[in-house]
DNA sequence: GAGGCACGTAAAGGTTGTGTAAAGGTGTCG
DNA sequence: CGACACCTTTACACAACCTTTACGTGCCTC
């Protein structure tokens, strides 16, 4: 876990840096906006601590330019306490904002709050079971069922149903289906997807009366529930 | 996007709730720790705003029990300003911490900072929904509704409504509509746009009495609200 | 007020996307 | 090899959709 600290107060920076390091993070420092931005753009840090008052480029400018290409988490630090700065920073894409002077432990707590959030999401493996509107699939057993009755689907049909179940209610285009399910770009006049959907519908209809896969002409297909 | 607000100050809660709602979030409220925890455990909220001082169970206790099973983002609110509370909350697993009194806009900015982060990591694109004067559209599901009633629009009608909703109150010329929606320059004597707008109006009028798409002779169309 | 222009809209016609049966192709397994 | 399961292509039908046509209305100009 590598942190980039951008602060022009060299004494504070070195103190902070030492403290953060003692808490188990690697720290790199920059003391002006230009240098900081350059380091940040190397994309090798997991989190950036960014002072607002900086020589050459101020913190907001650094954040703005950084956000043009990078989603790295940023915590802003500032001596100023006023609301406007805080809001401005957050709306520019900062993840958090700590007014100076701050308790070192709070800084660590906030760093951990953000990294914890990221870890949790990254480590949450994709769901193994999906369910919507009486349709369920289980990835482990590669089985699907409608209204509790098992469906005997071909691999492609299963993959399409899986894709639709990942975002029920969202329109999935044929291009998307072709690329994700068949692994190739959709060619003009290619009717494979239509056929697979047709067959899938037929199998679902054996157990569920209502429409489940709705066609959005010119856009794709959507999984829908009742009503 | 659904927010759960847990705060025992009923007046403040209703004010806040209204403001948050006006920023495009659904809000549910609880006024003590027990009720709040019960609602939170239903797992149907995307973010929780949690006051620290609460009757029955205090905010920390709610957070602790919630974190035993749920990773839902939590922002703590507190009247107390001392470091210890902040750090304690963050270390218990809160995502953020805002001391009362806070600027409402800052709250929204922090809510958005957290949801933005989560969306980026999940690779899920933010919900694109537009709303004006009882007309709403959802890009994901490519669906539209008037006064809550679903509209069954053709692709072109949907695209026109989308264009109008992007700048409610602004005049959109037929040239613009033709180029952006139909993908071609507007030819003389081409009446397609007029027809699409006419049909769109008809469908909207089934559910909304008042005029919504006003013609500006010689200039184009505007989306208008009541009064 | 006559003429021109922009617009509203019903109806007709043409185009395109989609549903699906059937046939053809490919790979696997006994 | 034949049987089988699966995917793709072909072909046709149809419905949804878009555009054009035609006629009507209201506004502006001269």
C-alpha cells in the first residue's frame, strides 16, 4: 500500500510521512503541485494526500488534472476551514477532506476507511447465485430454473440469461451479448443472438406465463418482472 | 439510489430528508437506533447517514452491529466535535464523518464522493436518470414515464425526449434534433421531426394534462413545466 | 385581406428490425 | 460411421417504426 503525500510544509510532511510509515504504509513525498502531479500520474500509488495550498499548482488544479485520467483515491488536506473549499474539493472528485490541524490518528483512520472500502469491493467475488422475477441461476452448478422448475439450457442460452440477470431492468444490446457471450463482434445480418433469445424465451415460457425477456427495438433486450 | 437517515431530531431529519430528496436520492428515516438498525439490516439502502446520539442504541452500537453483516457505506453525523468520536467511528467501519452543524451541500458532496468511488470500483456506470416536470427517463432501462405512468415510446421519441430533458427550458431547434436524433441534416420540407414530436405529445398528454412541449415558431421546441 | 410560411396531424406507404421454422454446419462421443 | 447436441444461416412473415403526403390552422407581412 503506497501513499503519495503532496504538501509544501517540509517539516510537517516529513513528520507525517514518518507517522504514516509507522502505520504500515509506504510513503512518497512531493512539495509542490507540479512535482506532485507528475508523481501522481505515474499511477503507482494507492492513495494520495493532497494539500490545497501548494506552490506552482494548487491542490485543486492538481486534483482536476489528475482526475482527467485517474481514479486513484484522494484525500485533501487544508489549513482553511471554510465550507466552500471542502465542497469544491469533493465536487472535483476528492474522496475525503481533512481540515488542518488534524489528529494523526484521524488521518490514518480516514485512510483506512477509504482503502477498506476499496478492498472490500475488490475482494467481493462475483455472485454465484443470481435471482430475479422467479428466474434463478447458479454459477457453480451451471443450472438455471424458472419458477422452481429446472431449465435445460445450452451453454449460450445460459450465458445470455446470466448476462441479463446481472442487471435486471437494464437494456443489454445485441452487440454486448455477442461480444460477451459469443466472443465476437456482431456482424450485420447475424441472427444468432435472435435465435438464442428465441429459444431461451421458449424454454422460460414453459414455466412462466408472463413475458420475461422484452425486446427494445433497435436497442436490445431487457429482463423484466411482473407488472 | 436509496439513503437511510437515522437521526432522532425529527425536525432536522425531515428538513434534511427533503433536501436530499431534492438532490435525486430516495430517503427513508428512522428516529432511534433500534428502528434504524432494523431498517439498515434489510439491506435495501445504498448509503446510511447515522447520527451518533440516538435513543435506545447509540450510533456506534448501530454501526458495530451493522458491520457484523453488512458493508453498506455509512456516514456518521455528530454534534460533538471532538477527535475521539470521529476516530472511533471511522475505526469501527464508518466511511466518513461529518460534524454538525454542516453545510447541506457538503453532505451531498460527501454522499456523492462515496457513491462515486463505489461505482467506479464496481465498473457500474452511474444511473443515468433525468427528470423534469413529472417526466422522467431512465437511460439504463430505456424507459420513460409521465406522472409515474410508463410511456411506451419508439426509439426516436425516446431520443427526442432525452434531448429535451437534458436542457429543460432551453429551445432545441429542429436542426439539432435532426442531427442528434436522426443522424442527418434537416432537409427542406422534411416533416419527420414534426411528426415525432406530435406523437410524443400525444403519448404524454394521456397522462399529463398541461402542455409540456411548447413550440417556438421558427426556433424549435422547449420543454416546460407548470405555471 | 391575400399570400406566404411554419406548424399540427391523420393517413398512407415504405423500410427495417425482429420472431421463428427449417435446413445446414460443426464438433463430440460411443 | 451414425447419433446427438449445439450453433449458425437462410428464408419468410409480420409488426413496429419512420417518412411522406395531404390538408388544415394560425401567424406574419405587405
